[in-house]
C-alpha cells in the first residue's frame, strides 16, 4: 500500500507566461500538504525550464495578495505567478 | 465605480457619472493607446488582467483615496482585450468640492494602478505582437 501523500496545486498564469505554456494554469503535485513559495519557485524552475522563471522578475500572489517567498501554500489557495506588469 | 471592462470606455459617460452638484471640481486622467513606440508604428494593444485581483486592488486604492482626501466620488476603469489606437485604455476620475483634493487623489489613483494592478499589455505592431517589458508589481 502506498502511504505517500500528494497534494495538488493549481497555479494561474498570465501574460507572457500564459503564452509560453499555452495554458491558463499549471497543475502540479507535491509530496507534502504545503510548500513554501521559495520551494515552489525552485520546483517550477526545474519542472518547466521553458517558463524562464529565473530570467523574469516574478512574484507570487496567494488569494489575490502579493506574498513573500517564506509563505507556505496549500491546495485550497489560489496561487498565481505575476510577471512584471505594464498596465495603464 | 471601479472595474476592468472589455467594453469601450466613453469619457462623456464617465463625466456624467462622476458629476455632482455639490462639487466644484472634476479631475480625470485618461490613458489612450498611442500610434507608435520607440521602434515604429503601433496598431493597437492587447490588455490582459488578473481581473479578480485587479478589482480587489482597485477597491483598496478607492478606500485609500477616500481616507486621505476629502472627495465625493472616485471612478477607476481599466480596459482589457484589444484596444485600438486612439481608444481609452484607462480612466481615473475624481469629484471634490475644491480642485486641490481632486488633483491629488486622481494622481494617487493612476500612479497606484500602474504600480499595483496585475495588468499586462502586448503591442500589435508592423513587426508582429510583442509583450511590453513591465515593472515588478508593488504591494
């Protein structure tokens, strides 16, 4: 019997990142119930090198609020990657 | 009224909504799509927004404006989708009894929209479509 717990995270994409992945979301599985945004960033860099996250000055929004890298996120959170903005 | 919209923004409609007989001043900022950039001709701009987050931030900006200035009404609307040259991309309008408050509140509104709202633009030019290099979002 496999007792390993997996949590699914849905990450919303916008702008150039949405276009690069040709998708509005990324769905990923992690081995724990939560993960820090710092770890998530590293994980996404490894999983999706074509996103170029290490080349773009991105931040994360969690439940529509900008959060720093030390916040932990779980499956019920609305997570979004915010690339540099250019409204107006 | 604060929102993002896929519909054309009409300045006259905004003026009618913001006008108030108890106020002697309306100050507004209207952002338009220019017909050029540093490389050449621009035909239009595709605007993309994280709509739900933008509306939450606009609500916060609205609260801050009412807290800091004695104004009567505040409107902030940003377009999404394709906006042609000459069309309005964003409008901020403020009504107050006197002009000083309206000028300051309007300036605060547009500056904070540009710094804090997750909105992205891609220009349609003679060379193709290109995402505009933006700035890191502010909290």
